[in-house]
């Protein structure tokens, strides 16, 4: 081997001498030469190659002699940029002699000249599908991965590992041999991988060719490439090569005249580990290739320009050196920053880019923003840059899972599998690629939700004349899909059927229309993504047919293969405008020359990342294989060195400014910590410190470059001022805002902003005409409606004024179960107790039989066949019957131990029913009237020999309702008191007794509680159940009334049926719900006045968004109108009405006759004053 050493010469001299050496070498009999050019970042390696190639191209244009082809090989993503830079060096009109390729394009060129190009190419997606097939067929033979292979991401990990093995020249046999002598689990994993690997190679043998096979074949046949013999090949932009790329390089060196490779490498690091580990290994491997092929080998080092005052050059030379040489002086152009949030970080980048363009003369293409966490920063930067009108290009690729065609295919296959259930079926319809329009599938979806329509029921006509044509259209879509898949059970058959359905059902035509619409609305880039999506899906179906021609397969497995394939396919774009800010990842940042680089996300675990290379094998297992001479690259040390090298290259890229930043919290509020990278930079430059920037503290002049930069902070400042959280905004802000308001382009937006300042999300009261139209005059209402108004006027307005039609799902939900509980207990009381409970069923078996009959009749009467459509719902029905039985037995026990007897069930107080109590008539202050109507679940009477009757009101509740005097005071629990008031106003239809008094107000909880048998004796179980189902409410009249309600109190001091217990002195305890009759009369008058006050507010048109907060509970809990009312505490006008917990009953005793109550509300007087100042 001939070896020459050229070191530390000026760049032009070096490349001229290299060219001279190449030519003289050939004359002296050396046929080929490998020449490696090394140098640190910025030393001129790339510039020298490009200037030489551009000069050759220029000379060919002048002389007309094209001579031998000159080849330039660069990484895949840099081919376009390389062509642009070559042309710019000599202002060329184009490239004729120089060919710019990536290794993949070189492979394509080689194979195009052979018959191999006609073999079916198995890309990454095809490999995933073939692996899925193999794993499904070989699952029983796997040992370590028998269950793991079905987990998400496993196919990708297996495909990546097999590709790494092939790129490293490792076959199944060699892999299997390496597992001998290793621990049992490791050996099992290696055997499983080898089994899959071997099967994979066997299935694709002869007809299929994956990426690695193509490289191997191209390396064998590279000599057939026209123009290669006697040519010059330059390779630039790589830090290392795969095993197969080295094979290609070896073949190129045998066939070309000169092979020139540029490596970012300092010769002093050839024998050391560190950031140049990969390029040092590459250098030694190239030297070995030269020795094996008999080529000449020369090594040329490009010295780094001596710039002692350049801090950016100092970073390139010292950041990863140990020990570091500190920079003396103030480093211009370097800023190290931290921010509170990633949004602040992104907004600062936008502001600084605007300043660089406006003040420093930069173009957008002179700036790049890179991160190591695109999942955090890509969308965020896009939103912020769009707001600041900064053009961007994202150097990343996206999968096609979100493509509407892919979503349609996966949804329809899932729907077909699941008998066309509602959720997957309408997920497919919502893509807009079927025959149904948006308003059509919306109506069908509501119909299906309310009626539980699925499968064959879509083929049954409906009576609705407007809905029937839509049902027919959907039935046709379902029928066409069913027909396409009916007679097939193989992967190839499914793919053929799917493609035919897409074409025959008009999906392709609608997809093309969608592409045109997207193109006109969102631009070429979005439309081109759709075009790529169709082509990729078509290729995918072709590959499935080739990979699994007649293999029998379940449809679910086929769908899983498709889903894995969609996740593997990625779309990419070329920049449509070259003057854009590049947004990319750190390892892809080796782009065109830039002046400023923003390195965002320098947080611990992100930059550098915590990647450990784990996947199918652990780190230790991979190290064991590496000890067996298997050259694996996916180990943590190697990955860490490569990442450090990428960071090194990225920081060496800018020529004028470098910004490195980190946020303390991401968009989800998760805390982040600055990485050691910021600390190393901080220590490298003693004259600078890490800045913590708060955007709210930036001066207005820092934002003057852009209207959007001003409008956001000035809006926040004025909003905080209006809300009383800040003093008056600075005059400079106000002046800048007025400046933008005077510009015609911003006048409309300024008007919207001015309106937004005064938005408090508090709707104005309804007009009298609107109120009368919605609620009627006189106001006829119910207790529940008044309680709803007391909770939140806006909810009352929507529920009882607008009356939206809610979609009621065809399913068993909690409200449905509650209604069934209520109905069962009410019906039992009517049947068993209407004529006195003496004839009521006595045993639990009799009660259970009656409850069962009542529940079955109720379900049948309401047509709720939903209870029979699943085992879960049938269990719910059995639970309703069991709970109803327990409630009925408890009612019988209560009546058996009480002097009160049932007198009325479901008794209404209304003006529309002759057999009811009269409504409660309340005169309002403005001369209007309020009619209160309702229905009382159960009324019990206790009639004495003295001509006195006492009334007990019982209301059934399926939830845990507790009577609270404070809630009565605030209007949230008016029901029981109002019911008693309705009875006492006219008790004549209930009793002939001349004197009628209140006895008790109670909630009866319908429940089937659990009893801990380990802590309760068997004979005490029933007593424990009674305790848990004790009535909750008020006993009116003291101890004597309690004894009437529960006769056991004649001999006991504590009741298990009502809330009553005596102390040792014979008085009720504080926890007993006892109220004296006189106190109740005050409470009764208070409730009447409260009802009048609430009715007055309703008739005034109050629809305010003003929910209550009582302790930890609010009116917004479980409210389904949050998306309508837009209640938000950040609005100055939105706040909870904090209701106080009242102690004792003194407030009722003190309440005077004729008192009136109005809804409590807090007024923001100071806020209103500030708004008036803004208006002026």
C-alpha cells in the first residue's frame, strides 16, 4: 500500500496538491487512491471539496469537454442543499458533470442498470408486515417473546434490530452461535430473534429485496454504473458508515480513480475515545479498505483557522475537552438562558429572530432552531412562529396514521369486525370520504346513539320519512364493504378487496377532491402530504399481496399489520421557499451555513438524552454480543458519543450568534431541569452568566418589530390592571399600542381587542318580552327549577328557557338506574300500601317477587330493551331488583314501628289536575304572580283522638342526599319544606281533622348497603342495615313527635330509623334532626319569601353565569353546560357565589314576617371603575 501524509497546509494548496498527487499516482502505476481529508468543524473541508467540484463543472462548461463524471455523495437530507451550494460557488447555471447523490440514490442508480431493479422492493413498511406475519405464524415456537410480540412497538424494535444486524453483516447462524454460553433468558431471546431472522430471510428469498439486500447487491454490481470508471468520487457530511455503506465504499474504491472522503476529525483524537470516536473508527476502517484493495491512501489535515477572539470557535474546540481552556474576555454573540415555560422560550426565539431580521440584516434562511425533543417543541414553535408571521420549514417526517384515508380504512375494518358498532363506524364516516355529508351522518349518529343501532339493524327501514333516505345511504356503504370482504380470508384477498372498495365506492374521487380543497386552503405542502398518503397506501397494499400472497389470516391480524404499516410510513417535504427558518433535530442540523442558531430544550434528559439503546435486548445483553465480535452500534456509550458529536457539529454551525436555552416546565406543567450542557458553557465563559428571562419584564422596545409581539403582552398587562392585579400599564406600552391602532392593517384587530378588554362573560338580562315568551306569565314553575336557578341562573335559562334536546344514549347509565330505583319503590308503595299496609306482602320472598314484577313491567313499558343486550346490563337489572327489595323491606319496617300511616302517593299540587292539591300561589312584589307546582312521593298521616293530624313528607332518593338548613337558606333545598307547605295550605283531601300540623320531613335513601360480617353479629345484621338506611331530615315537634315516628323510642334512647337520639338528661342530642313547630313556621315563611325572590329574579330576565360554591361543592360539578357558559375564573366577571355554612336555627327564629330575600351576588365595583377608565 502506498501511503502519503499531507498535513497543515492552506486549503487551496491542499486541494491542488491532492489533485496533483492523484494524477501523478495514476501515471506511476497506482490505479486507485483513497484520500481522507480531516479537520475540525469549520476548517474548510466541505468548502474545499465544493470549490474544487464547482471549478471542474465551470471548466467543463467553458471548454465543452465534460470529461469523467465527478460524484458527490452526501447524506440523504442534504442532497438538495449540496446542489444549491455547488451552483452558488461559481454562479453556475446547472450541473452536468457533477452528480450529487446519497448512498440510497447511488444504490438506485446501480440497480436501475441491472435486472435487480425489477425485483419487488421491501421497504420498512413491508418488512414490518412480513415480520408481523412471521410472528403470528411462529408464536408457539417463541420462548422469550411469546406474549411480548403483540405489544405496541415490538414489530418496530424487531425490524430495527434485524436491520442493524444486516447492516453489520451478521446473519442468523452467526447470531445463534453467539448466544451459546450466555444466561438462559439472554440465550432464549437470541434464539427467538435468530428464528425470526431466519424465517424472514427465507420468505423474501428470490422475489423480495429489502433495503439491506439492495445495498449488498449494489456493492456487487457497482462496476456497471456508467461513468464510474476513472472518475472522482467525493464523500462529505458523514461521521460514520454502516457495514453495507463500507461495502459500497470498497467497491467504489476498486472502480473509480479517486475516492475522497471528508471527516470531521482531529488527528490528535485518532487513538482516543470522545466525540470523535465514530469518525476515528471510520478513518481506521477506510485505511484498512485501502490496504485490502491495494489502493493508495493519503491523509490530509485541514488546519482550523486561528481565531483566538472568536468565542464560537472556542466552543467548537473546547466544549467537550478535558480539561477546558477558559475563554478570556466577553464572548459576543453567545447567550445562555432559562425560562419559566417552554411557551416563553419559544416566544423569545420568535422575538429574537424578528430582531435579527429587522436590525441585524439577517434573512430567515440565516437562522436555524434545533432541539432534541420535537414532540415538545415542533408544534409549539409552529404556533408561535405563525403568530409572529415567521416562515418556517420543518426538517422532519410524519407518519400517515392521521391521514384521512388511513383513518377511514382502519375504522371501517374495525367496524366490520365489531358488527358495525357505532364508534368505529362513525369514526370512518367523519373522515368525509364516504357518500354521506356532515349534516347527514350527524343526524344518523344521534339516531344510532338514542336507539342503539348497529349491524343488521341499519338494514331495517325506519318510520321517519326524512331519516329513511339517509339510513339507506349508510346501509349501502355498509353493504358494499361487507360484499367486498365477504368471500376472502387471506391477506392478499383483503388487500385486493380493500383497494376495489376504495375505487368502486368513490373514495378515490372524493380523496382527490379533498386534495384540491386542501391545496387551495392550506397550500401545496398539505396537499402534497395527501398525495404521498394515497401513493404510500397503494404501495402498502401491493406489498401485502406480494409478502403474503395466499396466507390465511384473521381480519384482526390484517388490520394490525395495516396499522403497523401506517405508523412506519412517513411523509416528507422539500422547502417551498428557501428564505425560511429551519426547525429540526440536533442530529439533522448539518444544513446550509447559518449565522444564528437557537438550541432550545437544553434540559436534563432531553439534551443530551437518556437513551440507553434498550429494545429487544438490554444494554448488558448487547455488550455480551459485542464481546462475541458482533459489531452492534445501539449501545448507550456509542449512542451517547454520537449524540455529543451531533451537539458539537450543531454548535459549530453558526457564524455569528448561538443561543442555548432551557425551560423549567413544559406545556403539561412537568418540571424540567437545565442540563449539564448549560453548566459547561457557563464555566467555559466566565464573563457570561445564565440569564433567567421573564417575557413580561421585557421592555416594549424589545417587541417593537412585530404587532403580534406587542399585542400579547399589552393585552395581559391591561387585563391584569382591569382585574386589580397590577398598577397602570407603562406609558410606553400604551403609546406603542396606539401606534399600531393607527395603522390601517391593524385597525379591525384593534377594535376586536378593545371589545375583548370589556368582555366579562356575563350575559345581559333578558328583555321582558323574551322572559315572558320563554317562561310564561304568570310564572308557573316547580321546586326543582327554582333550585336550579338558585344554583346557577344560566343553567336554569338553558335547561328551562332554551330547552335544548339532549341526546340520550341507548345504554344503562346512572340517571337511568336512579329513575328505575325511584319507579320501583313508588310502584311498590302504590300497590302494597295504598289501602293500608296490613295486606302488604310480609316475607322477603313475597316482597322480592312483587319488586321483580314491578321492575320488569317498568322496563317493558318504557321499551328499554337495553337491559337485555349485555350481561353487564342484565346484572344491573338484577341489582335494581335486589336494591328495590331492600328498600321495600325497610319501608315496611318503618311503617310497622310508626304511628304514621301512608295516606297518599305521587300526590300532585297543581292547577291542571282535579284530584290534586292546589298549587302554591305566591304574590310577587311587582304585582305578578308565581304558581308553584310539584308532586309529592309519599304523604303519611298520624291522626289522634284529640282531632289532630300530623303530616310526614317522604321523598325517595337514589343518591346520598342530606337535608341541610344552610342549603334551604340559600335556596338549594326548598323541596321538602315547600311540599309540607302545599299540604298544610289545604289538607282537606287528606284528612277531616280540624287541626293539621307538620310532623316530619325526610329523604328516604334507596340503597342496598354492605355490612361487615366480621365486625357485626349475625343477629344484628338487620339492625345494622336499618342504621345505614335511616331516614334523613327534620323531626318537627320534639321528643313526642319522635316517638310517634318510631315507637321503639318509648323504651330506647336511640333510633335506628329516624335521626334521633336522647342525651342522659332526656333532651335530644345536637345531631338529632329536631325542629320546634314555631321554628318550622318561621322556616316555612322564609321559604315562601325565598321562592318569591327567586321568581322575581327569573322574571327580571336574570341569566347570569353565577354558579354557587358551598364548601367543596359547586354548581359546576357534573354540569354538562361548561362548553356553553364558558365559565372561567380568569374572566373578571366570572366568580363563584360563595355560600356560607350557617350554624344552628337562630336565623330562622330571628326571621321576621314580611322579610324578603334576593339572590346573593358579589359585585366587582373596582373592576367596573377600571373598565370605565379604559373606555375613556
